[in-house]
């Protein structure tokens, strides 16, 4: 099975995702990823990257190999990716089972960590990301959300 490619910071985004996004196609793709992550029946490999991933390919801001939302966006998202990867103690480009990554997130990330890990992210002020991480820590990793 080909691993799902996910950016480091998307490992956290999936827990708070509620359908907000950059475009309808991005939202649809993110729901696809989130649904797989939250499906209790599936455990599958995920390659953790600091680069465009499977979700990014549906975003209107992706270029050939970088995020092009604004002049600083690629540097910003790579910084978030790398901070999350270091915080979880995993390797960039490493391949891990979904269950392993969910367990590490539950053990190592608290909601207030997002103030550092996701500093200056436009979605952070909405509060859904911290709520999602709180749910993971409370054992509600595979929460179901209505679209």
C-alpha cells in the first residue's frame, strides 16, 4: 500500500478540521484525508514530509513544489512542519502507521503547544485545532464530525 503523504503540521490539523479551507476542492480532499484518519477500521502507512503533500495538491495555492499563497507562506508552512516533526520525535520523510502517529500526538501534544507549533497560522484563532488536540488527549482520537 502506497503511504499517504502528510505534512508534519497536517498531522495536527486533521484533529481540528471542521470543513474550513482554501477552496471547495481543498476542503473535499481534506475531508477525504480526515475521514481515513478517523476511521477506526483502518491503519495504514503515512509518510511525514516537510513539503507539498496529498492534501496540498487540491489547494489553489500549490505551485510545482512549494506553497505559493504569499511570498512567505512556503517558509512558514515548512517551519510548522519541522516543529511538529521535532516535537513528535519522528523523522522527516519517515513512514509510520497511522496508529503510531495518533498515539504520539496524544502523548506529546497539548492544546497550548499549538501556540508555538502553529504560530501565525490563520486557522489557530478559530479554536478548533486546540479543541481537536484536547479530544485526542482525552482518548477521543477518532471522533466523528459531520460535514
